[in-house]
C-alpha cells in the first residue's frame, strides 16, 4: 500500500513540475513577444534562444528566427531556418528564409 501511495505522489509531483515548466516557458514566450513589440530585438533574440533551446518546438524556432531577422542578423536567421529542416515543409519558414537572402 505504501508503494502505491509513493507512486501516486511521484506522478502528481511530475505533473506539477511539468505544469510549472510549461507556465515558465509560456511566460518566456510572452517576454519575447513583449521585447519584439518594444523593438528590443537583442533581448528578444536572447530570450527566444532560451525558449527554442528548451523546447525545440518548430514554433519557437520560428520565433527565434524572426527575432534574429528583426534584429538584422540575417545570416544567423537563415542558418537557423535551414538547420531545422522544417524549411522544406513549412511555407512560413521558407518565406522568412527567402527574406533573409534579400
């Protein structure tokens, strides 16, 4: 009985940690959007890099590439988009990669 109780506590703890992590990541995404809206591109690049490194989510990689593009780091943005291999499947990625080459 004790092992079942410990197992349930561990599961709840893991769910709580995962929820906290998701909330923190979402908060960081908000910071990136806020920095972009205030034209603080170097800060947006910094935080977008952290989010993309944590999640490896294509949407976060795109957000990072967009921040790099807005900060006039065209070569870095292009390299990030090409390295993700999503550029071959997603039109948004292809369009931003083409804009980087202008």
